[in-house]
C-alpha cells in the first residue's frame, strides 16, 4: 500500500511539471509577440517675432530648418507662443513649400519661451519592431507548442517600414466629413473599364522563317 501511494505522488508531481505555465501565455496563441512600437520625437526652433511677424532672415532660418529635418508626410507642425496666431500664416507659407499644413494646438515642450519669440514644433513618429530578428529561443524542441520567438518579425517589420504615417498604427483617421466618391471608386472603375488582355484574340505565331 505504501508503494502505491508513492507511485501516485510521483505521477502527480510529473503531471504538474508539464501543466500550465503562466509565463508561456504570450507565445501560446496565434498573435505575434513581436509587434510594431510607435515612438514620437519633438523638434523645436524658436524664432524672433517681436514685431508680430517673421522677418526675411527668420523665415529663411525656418526654411533651412525644415530642409534639414527633411520635412515630409507623417510629420506634424505646431506653433506655440502668445503670437502664434499672427505668425501662423507666415509659417504656413514656408511649410506649404514642403506640401505640409500647420496643425492646431501645440505639444508641451521643455524650456521657457523668451519674450517676443514664437516656437515652431515638428512632431515626428517612427514605427519599428524592437528586438527583431528574435532567435533568442531555439525552434526545437517545443514541448509546449509555443510560437517561435521570431514569429511576426518579418511581416510586422515590413509593415512598420512601409507605413506612410506611423500614427495610423496607433489610431484610425479622424473623418473630416468630406468624401469624394470619384476618388473612392477610382480603383474599381479602372478594374471594370479595362479591356481584357485576350479581347483581340490570340497572336498568330509561325515557326517558319520569313525568307
């Protein structure tokens, strides 16, 4: 009887060792562990505007700063300061050379703004999948049927590299209330109106020489 109890205790211990392990849960489903992470950086420049407008030199500084940042789609431009409203048209004119608009409001930035100055802020987001490629764990043996440690790195790294605006990975676009049906259906119209490639029949091909 004592031997039977010992065998039962040993079997119970063995079963418990192969049971539920909480730390394995992130890799037990079909969702990838390696997902894009969006980070944001704020770049600032203070411009002199004591007269309520930007002079040619300050507008040139702003243009050179935008060029150095390689300003483009996905960036957001803000103006901060008591004279932000009066300076906005001039900043918008410079930003328009890069196909950009000035957004409303402004994020909180470090440092106090001096008198007679305005602060232009460019917010830039970047998406990347940290830790990829991730071969930290061997593929075999896999007794607990977990996903590979590298699962999701390829697809999600490509998506993070190709997305035009990384903010789209965080939240959807806010509707502006304006919809152009012609633009929305352009791809469908092109598919429907395109003539089939075989409409003209098969091309006559001969193996005989022309001579």
